[in-house]
C-alpha cells in the first residue's frame, strides 16, 4: 500500500522527537562544516542577478512582444511594446529591479548555502512504504543513474565519480535544466543526501532515508526535495503554469519507484484518471 505524507516546508513539528525522518535541511546543516557564519547582503544597483538562460528567454519574449505590439497599434499594443522593451533590457543587462527588491539572484556562481534554502526555498516531502529491504532500496537509489527511471522529468543522470554527478532535467517550454551535484551524506542502507554545486540552473538538494516499516511491511522511504525557484517563491506559481508543482511530481515519482522495485516495471499513468493515494 502506498502511503504519502505531506509536511509543510516550515512546519515547527520536530520530526526527530517523533522518530520520523529528519528534515533534509537538518541533513544539509549536519553535512556541512561547523560552525557556519551567514551574512545577508543586498545586491548592488548594477549587479547581474539574472541567470544566462533567463536572459536569453527574456530577450526572445521581449522581441516577440514588441513585434506583436507594433503590428497591432493600440493601447494594448503600446503596453506590449513597453513590456517587451523592459524584457529586452533585462536580457541584455542581466539585471532585474524586482529581483533586486526581493533580494533574489538567479545568476549565482556558488552553491546555495543551507540558510538560502530556509529563506527562499520550496520543499516537497513524500513518504512511501515499499515491500523491500532497506539494503535493496539503498543499493538501487545509491546509483543515481536509476533516478531517470522513476523521477518525473529527469532525462538522465551521468555519474562522474563516487561523489559527483551531472543531472539533466526537462524544463518548461522545451528547455533542459542542468546542474552538477555532490553527495554530502551517505550512510549505507539508511541515508543518501545530495545538493547541487555552483552554476546550477536551479539550486536544489535532496535526501532519501530508509526506515524499517512497522509490522514487518518492508521499508518506509522518506524523500525530501528542496529547491530555490529561479524567481524565488514566485517560481512556484510559474511551475504550476507550466505543469505540476514539485509536490505532485514527487508523489508520482515515488509511485513509479514502488512499482519498479516491487513489480519490476513502471506503471503507465498517461490518460488514466487520478485517484486518491490511500
């Protein structure tokens, strides 16, 4: 039976005291060197705060709006020309006033720190019970190339060495999103945790915990994914416009993992009605 539990990103509930899997943000904090000193800095007025991919898209969309606006000379057309010009400027300069006001920087060059996930991140958490041993599940998930078999939108994962890998994920409007990731916590048969490295298109991190399920029913797999949307929390709305949000994607991915491990094949869900998770 599939069991899915959802926890809010900033829930004050102490999972450690309840015996459940800790929040991945705790895993990140544990895996990094202590003590860590954080300082919040505001972007300068001329600082580049828009990622290269966003700049290209802004310029393309801006040019399209100007073209449409000039073809349909009206108040709405003039508005389109104005917005298009602003987008072209955003793309050419790499600066965004709204990002500056919200202290958002998608042109990051370094890996996101744990505090950034707390301040700007979005979290998805799913728990599924799989009728297999912790050892078998750990071995399957420790091979990151297997993630493309069950994680929705993951096109491939290229393992570089024992601790680093390169991820390619299908993004919105046909664009691929890529990043390098490093393994930051590895407890055989119990825990796998990773995070994206510098220059990631989308800063993200994740963890999988394998706990013995009560009643000799196999293993509870606790998966936590954190990501920092390219446009801060506004990116959550964008994700829903382009498709499903991270929580829904993670639910379906864990369904697929359960099917692969228990039955040896991923289920076909396209065109089928969606039901409850009970």
